[in-house]
C-alpha cells in the first residue's frame, strides 16, 4: 500500500481540522505571550522581544523540514496531530530548561559565555515552535485547495488566543497558562486523530488523555513548574537571609501586566531619603514588581505627624517649599508619595496606579498595615495609566509627581520601548504641564549616576516640552535638587521667582539636599553646561550618552547608548544603560546566521536541484514572500507601540492589536479567492494596503492625541475601526500567492514560501526596534509601506515570468 504525499486537490478539510488548526494557533499565541511575561521576570525586559523572532524562526524551520523531508508531512491530519502533541510537550519542557540556565544580558559585553547562553535560549525555544509550524504546514499541505479556509481558521484562533491571555494570567498565573497551552494543543491533536483518512470517526482516547492530564495539572502548576528570578534580580536580594534574616515571601501573583511578589520582614529601606536623617523610618513591606522594581508599604497608625522621616525624602522638596493643596501622584505603588503629600499638608491627592494587583494589596490585604491610607477622604485612588488619566481630567493641580516609575517590564511583543517610556516623553510633559495650575510644579525623581544620563535626559525632555508650549527661556523654569545617587527635577509652569528659590534653598539646607541646577546657579557641571548653553544641541551631540529627548514616536527614554558608545568603560557602572543595543545586536546576528544556515542555504540548494521549479520565477517568488513577511512584522510592531499609549499598557496593546489584525486577516483570507479571481485585482489589494499604511503613518498620532481622553470602550471601538480594514487587506497576499503558485507551477512550493516568509519575519521585530530608535515608529511604518510596494512589483514580475516558463 502506498501513502499519498498530499491530499487530493478536491479533498475538503472536515470541520474538525478547521477547529483543530484554530485551537493550535490559539495555543501558539498564548505560548508567545506568556513567554514575554516569564522572561520579564526571570531575566529582564531586554529578552522578551526575542520571543516573536524565535517563534517565527521555528515556523520557518518547519517549512524547510517538510520540503527537505516530504514524507514527514503525510498523511497530513494524522501527522499534524503528532506534531501538535510534540509542541505541547516541548513547550513546557523548553521553559523548564531555559529558566534554569544562568543568563544575564547585562553582562553580555563583559562575559562571552553570555552570548553562548543566549544562543542556547534561542535554539531551545525554536524547538516547540518548529513542531507547531510542522503541524500547521502539514495541514496546509494536506488541503491546498482550501488554504484560504485553513488560513482563516488559523488567524482567527490566534486572535482569540490574544484576547483570552489577559484573563488567564490573572486566574492561573504564567505557570498555569503554560500547562493550558499543552492542554489546548493536545485537544487540537485529539480532534485531528478523531477523523481517519477514510472519513470514519474514532475516539482516540490516548490523545484525549494527554489533554486531560495537562488540564488537571493546572491547579498545581506553581509546584510543578516553579519559575524563579534570574541572576541579578532584586527579588533575590530581598529574600537573601544575609541581607534580611527575617524576610519571607508572603505572596506571589501574576497578571497580564506583571508578576508581583510581596516580601515581609525585609526591614526599612530608605533609598529616597537622606541617609544622615535623624529620623528613623517605620517597618516596611516591599512589593516587588517583575522580580526587581520595589515599592514599599510603610507601616502607619494613621498619625501623619509622626512620620517625620518623610521630611528627608528628596521627592518631598517641592511639597515642603510650596505646600500644594491639589496633588496628583502618577504611579502610587505602595503609597509612599501619597503619604508624603498628606504629611506635608495636601488637601487632596489623586493617586493613579496601573496595576490592579498592587491596588488590591494596598486597599485590602495591607490596608490596616498602612493605616487605611487609601480610605482617607483626602485620597482618591484611580486604576489606570497616567497619561490617559491626565488627558481625561479637567482639574488643574498644584503639583504632579512621578517618583522612580520603572518596572523594566516587557512591551509590545517584548520590544524595548518600556511602558514607562510614554511617561517620560516630550508630549507627556506637555500633557502634565498643561494640567498644572498657574504656579503649579511637575516633579520627577530619577536615579543619578556619576556620569549623568537619566537626569540630563529628563532635562532635554523638559526643555523640548516647554519650548513646544511657547516658553522662550525654559532654563528659568527648572530646578534640580539632589542626594547621592538620586535627583529630583522640578519644572514650574511659570518662572521660578527669587522667593521660590529662597524657599527651596531653606528646605534643602534643613534636610541636607544639594543642587545640581537652579536659575542663576554658578558652576560647571553638565546640567549648567546643557541648560545655559546658547546651543544645547551641540552639547547633546557631543555627550557620550544618548540624551536626546524621547518622543511618543520614539519612546526609548531608558536607552542611553549609541552605536559609538558600546565600547565605553563607563557603561560598567550601569550595564542596563547600554545592554539593550548589545542584546538587540547579538540577537539580530544570531537570527541572521541561523536564517542563513537553516533557511536560506537549503532553499537555494534545493531550488537549484529541482528542475520542476521555474528558475525565472524563483527569485521573484522568494522576494515576494520575504517582503510580505518583513512588511507585516514592521507594521505589527509599529502598531503595537502606537496602541500602547492609546490603550494604557503594552500587554493590552499586544493582545488588542494582534487579535484585531489576525481576526481581520482571517476574514481577508476567506474572501481572498473572490477578491483575487482575476489577475488585475491583486494590484488593487496591494495599492490599498500601501495607501492605508501611509495614511495611518501620517494621521494616526493626531487621531490618538485627540482621542486619548475617551473612555476605554470608545478607544477600543475606534481602534477596531482603524485596524480592521488594514488587517483585512494584510490577510489576502499570502493565500492569493499560494493559489497563484498552484496555478502557475508544477512543483508544490508552499514549504519554500513559508520558509522565505518566516526567514524575513524573524528579523522583523528586531529591525523594527533598531530602526525606531533612529527614525521613530512613523519612519518604520513608511518603510513597511515601501516594502509592500516592492512586494507588488515582485508579484507582477513573478507572475509574468512564471507564465512564460510554465511547463
């Protein structure tokens, strides 16, 4: 008996195959998204962006494997079931392995072994995605006549996976989601095994048992798959008995935004206060976000007058000097800034916190510990993102305060623009200043290094924002107070008067604070040279770190390295300052080399040895599929970044953008046969894609600025209206080209097409971030439009040459 190498052209997939490919795609997307959360906790935000690149590499490898070894793809549905189960098993095992490999990207330039560890991470995670790709490509190969229906089910399932991840993370945690990924993929395999090649139905109980085992193990996921923080993470410091003998991990929670650990008994940590303060601080409980950023909950009996140690915190300088009545605290965390504002006489405090888990801790579990701080009538706690909250307010505040807001969390598909980056952009400062009362003050507290960068960059952002608001002498609106390792930038809506400066100086003298800059100050430090320079741009260009003002279009506030800075000895003081570009560069290099070794070389070798492939069309074919792969990824990353600000958090942006784009693309795939029934219509599809992308690149920032103050439901509706037409168009080029391949050539090139598309897509997320650092995400969208225009030309060239060389 002989086996078929593919399904007959007239064979239609059973409904179980359509459901199975949708479930498998949803499991794959869940796996991608949960990996971004896991790696934000176990390593750093740097690594999370690599997940999409790794996933695409696995899919590309699967295309090559099936093309080199076609026997692995037959019979298609049953073979796909095996691959789906292998994906389920290896997904769990891969995470269990890589989370135990010591890898610290902050030392990637100092320790060559870290590059090897990065490669091990990459190759290990490629394995489950390769099995996932083998399953999906096997199904597409099995039903070439129905690729549009299968592709639509695949995209719709992936979109659904994006939507449910937010709820799943909060209920079962990252470990539980991993086991559910195994369960869903196993159900997909069971459905594929239920239907035999002859059309009969079978129970396939062993396959169902695998799914049941994964699902039943979910409640014990944290014990079966404990995920620990990586080397260098702050949580290991808090729990080290040598540092805090009485410290204990009181609770751990996951949601789509972060992992939150609560450490009790860690002692009082006074990193924002003058270490020579005569006042002692009360006990504290630490909330540790993503294994590193900590925010304390201070024990209080409700007596604000007894908290005299708060007088010595640097962020209280303006509170003591000006005694504001209406205060807005962005990023309230454990409530220290709220407590400080009340201690210094604020009549009302609006506290904004983005993470509902943190809000729940301070208002419920630790409400008595903090003296019921957030139940006081002067305090209003708002759950949301700072920029969105400010845009929706009509209140004018006497003070807006941001103190050390950074969680190093993963962003759009793990790319490097931190969510907090949108709090530290020129447009953000203009929003804050616009919501200050006439003499109101914006205060921002950040870390101070011996060779300044964060505070200097805050100054360039403030100067650009003030100039954009029509201020001729922004240097007269800034004062910078300092402690060793910390600085507080005060930005006044009006100019600082002599009386203002005297008041600030009295507070500084009494509390032991120093000054880095004040109007009229004498000195030669970097801040004086920057702010008093006739042409600050010369200072910025010559400075060894990148202190150019961050904007909403390029929100990389925490990226201080430039290509010319990578060899600086000074970066060892804070490896995080430059390690972003290093990890990007190392990953891009590895992805490129792996693409050459695993994808490009086999494609070229096989194409040369396959006479059935029209050589005249081969170059255009590969160029076409590479172009739509790269163009799609550039657009996806850019749109995620745009929606991060609009929706309030990168995880919401990832889930929403991917869901709408994929579901819309699935609809486009379903309609593809009707829309591309004649040779002229694909041209209009490409022209429509290019036109929409150019229009969005030019107009989307203005649309979002105008609509940022709308409610969440209205913003989601507007986002859907914007994304759906583009996603619909993006779903057409791939199935249209596959259909054209089957018409024009005698060889099944789907494996090569998949591999070429994947090879270009692997580099897409990394290139998008690197290019956005230099040219902004608007520039990346314009480039994507240009690439799709090139795909249009490649399509026309390929079709024409294929027609002339048709066997």
